[in-house]
C-alpha cells in the first residue's frame, strides 16, 4: 500500500502561498507495460500527458538552469507515478515562477492523478491565461473536466486541442473516447481513426475503436481491432477483455494459455489483473473447462469486489424496502392522465434480456430506441436536492402538481436522445426501482419488466465485468439479495399497476418469439410489424454487454448454471429456491 503524505501546494491565484492537505502517493516503481494497458479498459480515462508523461525540455527552456533541473526531475517522478516527489520538485519552481505554464501543467497532472480534478482544472486554466494556444494544456484540461463530471466542457477542450495540434494522437483519442462515452458513436469513430492514423500503435485508441465498432454492430471489425491491439501489445488487458465481452467470440487453447501466463506474472497491477481474470474465465468456459473457469471467475470477482471499500449491501436492501413502503398506497390523481404516453420503459436487472426486448421494439416503425437513459434517476435526484431530502423520504409530500412537473422535466430531457418516431424506449438499469415514481410522473407510460430465471440471471451478472456501478454483481450472495429486492418490487408494481406494467419472460421470448412479440406490441399499443420478428437486422448503436448477441437471430440460449454447480448451489440457497 502506497503511503500518503501531506504536501505543500501553490496558491493558484498567485497572491500568496498556502499549505493544503493533498493526498498524494509517495514514491513507487515505474509502471510496467501491463500497468500502462490499464488505459484500455472499458470506460477508462487517464490524465492526458504527452505520450510518456514526461515534459519536453523545450517547454521549460526559458527557465534558469537550477529550475530546469527541478522541472526535469519533476517530470521523471511524474512519469514513474512518484507524485509526492514530483510535487517536492515543482514547489520551488512555482515559488519562483508561479505563472509558468509548464510548471502549472505538471502540477495539474499531479493533482488530477491524486484525485483532485477540480484543483487540476484551476491549474490548467491559470496556465492557459499565459499560453492560450497550447494544445497539451487543452488536452490536459479536457481530461480533468471529464474526471470532474463535465463531459461537454471536456469535449470542447479536446476539440480545441486537435484544432491547435492536429498531429496530437492523444487529443484525438481523448476526443473519440469522450464522444463514445456520450453515445455519439458517429463522431467517436472518425476521431479514433484519426488518432490511429497519427499513431498506429496507440493501443488504447485501438481498443476504444473496437468497443465503438461493437456498439455499431460491426462485430468482425471490432474483433480485428482488438486482435491488432494485441499484436501491438500482447498484454493489453482491455483488448483481451474486449474479445471476451463480445460473448459471441470463442477463444482457443493457445489464447487461454497466454492469458494464464499473463496472470502468472507477479507485477501485473490490480486493475488489469481483474480484466485478464474475466477474460481467462471466458476462455476456459469456451474450452469446456468449467471447473477452472469458475475458479478464475471467482478470483476475478473477489478482486473486483475488494475495490469497493464503502459498499454496503444491507443499506441498499433497506433503501429498496423504503421505496416499497413509500409507494404502497396510491398517489394523487394525475393532472394529465395521458402524460408520458410516448414513453416505453424497459426495466430489469442487468443480463435479463432487456437489450433484446428494446431491439425488438426498435424494429418497429413507430419506435425510437433511446437506450439506457440517465434521465429518470437524474430528475428524481434533482428533486431530492431541491427538497433537501433523499428519495423516497419526500414521496408522501409530493403533490399531483409536483409529479406532473417532474414528468414534464423527464420528457424534455429525454427529447435529446430521441428521433422523430411517435414512441421511444428508455431501458435505464436503475429504473426498475423507480417504477412507482415513473407511474406518478408519466401516468400513460407503458412499462415492460424483463424477467429471467433467477439463477441464470444472477450467474450471468457474476460473469460480467461492468464498466461502472453494479457493485452487487461481484459476490453471489449480494447478487441474490439484489434479485430478491428486485423481485419484491416487481411483484408490487405488477399488483399496483395492471394494464401498464408487463412481466416479460426472457425464456418464453426465446422459446416462442412470435407469440411473445405479438403480446409485447399489443401491450405497448403498437400494431404488429413483421420486422419485429427479426430484430437482429436493426441498424442502430447498442451500448450494452449484449451488443454482439442482439446482432444474431433470436435463439434459445442453453442453461449455464448446471455447468457451474458450486455457483448454482450458493445461488439456490441464497435465493431460497427449491432444488
């Protein structure tokens, strides 16, 4: 465990010096190639630097010899992740030249890497006042803004960086990554391709391009991108996991052996080890070695679970119970009973067939598939902040006017994700717990609840490494508890909202697709269209773990739990199911 130290930071306003407490890791070894491959993980961003983290001496050639020496030392420490030592070298430089743009840039990188993106933004903006046309500064600023939660500002900073330095591959990569995060895949692809034109061996860009191509439905091209990344860096954890996450890709024995070798190295950092562990589990499953696959899977999940220091599954279960209690009684009559008629909410736990259901609806001429929208949860969070009370504590106090206002806010927010069709889907994965609120906000919305066999559902989640959140999926007992909470609320919603809430069985859907699809369309008030029977032909972006699977014709998937008897035993006991 790296030690933390209290370090002296410069006051960025340039008026006086101040001592602040910043947690900065102490000296450590230089990252291995496997560590550098962390930047290829799904959803990951690293603080942008020039390729290695070192600053070119030309960027501080105007300084006196003694300060140049300290700048060079700071850059070396930064490249080796010795952030405390980097600060120690930067402090006298900034004491002498508080407005020097390169010193402020390196300070910003240290602050970003030590978990202080807001302070990093201040440093970069201070530097840009002196050097407004410095592309590296704009690139670094964008990375800090992204880490601080301001995606739009980050994209604008990255665009400015590539305008100033079209040859800067790192800026094109960051811009493409930002577009991908925003779901703007039509812009992400060309930006990533430009990064690779300038630096063909840029492995993170190659992996992110693979992820983008997968979401666009170009599975073969995605495979080619991942395989090219592995030719450039055989230890690229993100590329290995990208192949595994395609679900339809099958590993061979040589690849499984290579993954074993990578995991056998003692110097593999924690996060790449997790990605490689999930990839190895998939490879061994492909080869039919289910006992070893489960061993690898359990170890990868154990390591991932250990990264959540403040995870409290009991508190989450209690939160769901409070939701059930808050919405047990009927709410006030709606002001507009037809509000939200255009919305179809597809709710479920992960890995329950919701992507397939949305793909079926997307094949209909009257439906736009908007994907996993954040808007319902964001509207409720904003109302909680306005009231100064967490959800659902304020539910009993909310009037019909309040719910109407929140519903209209949601529809306005969702508009930016929609096309011109009369109806749209929202399959946000948090929405299953918010059905009670959604029904009061959008009284005419239809809600499709995608259910799957509980053991298969829980095991499928356990086999998935999610880009973010879903902490409960990395422990079988936690997963079972989450499923029980989901089942409890789903049954309540079904009783309280007949005619507006449909339970849709994944097993029934793949066993008798036409009958189930007709019933789904009828529930949504949509006329039958034969195109819905062939959802794999729909051309749209899909940004979920099922992106490759929904490009295939509907077909029954074999039960997997029987291949993992240890997991099945734990889940059946935790779910209180009969044998």
